[in-house]
C-alpha cells in the first residue's frame, strides 16, 4: 500500500539535467566523428579547467551552485511526501484514500440543514471546516456541523482522531 507520494519533481529535475548533459556530449561526439567543428571543444574545456585555480571566482561559483543543487535534491528526497493513505483503526491493516476521506467529511458538513457550501482542510491533528450559509441567524449551526463531521469521523474511525473546528459565515446580514 502506497502511503506517501512519489518524488516525481526531484526525479524529473535530475533526469532533465542528466539528459541535457548527455545530449551535449552526444552532439559534440557526433560532430567530432563527422569532421565538423564541435560546439563543445574538448581542448578548450580541458585547457580552461587545467588553468583554473580553486581560489578563482568562477570555479568557486560553479562548485557552490553544484553543491546547492545537490543539497536541494537531497533535501527533496529525504523529506516525506504528502500523505495519500489515512491509516484506520481495525484488526487488519486498513487505510482510506485522503481524497475520499475529505469528500466524505465535506458531504457530512453540507448535509446539515442550512449549509450552502462547505470547505475543508484536513491535517493529521485537525480538521478545519469553513461553512457558508444563507441564514441570517447562525445559532446552533456550528454545533450541528461539528456533530455531523464528528459522527462521520466515528464511522470512518481514523487511527488518530483529529480535532474538529468549524467556522460559519453568513452571506446575508441579520437586521
């Protein structure tokens, strides 16, 4: 079961950089084999590298940039990806898709009488529900939405029970 997303962005950046280097080397080799003047002259590069000193500005900048790119790619590879599967309680190991989890909680919030629209943001410790209503009096709507979402959480039974916070906004003003 895949519980975390894959590292597609760091892998794509690394693959793109390696592809660019390989294309440049292949074009230079093919031009050299066909007898044309290569874009990348090996002797000019070898002479420039041989004459460069570590105390010069250009090698320091290039090595710093390469080290920075390497650290960014290492950081992206070591950080955990975004959670895709929510672990549930139960005897066999089970999980729920986070998209389905979020839509089930949103459906519970919009199912409350008087709720026009609900937005949800889910985290491992907290579920934030923002509700819009056309009612002028919103008394009790916060508690109704909270109890509906908590009831749905009881049915889903996540391994770590998040706290539910509800914010209600009325689209019309009371007189």
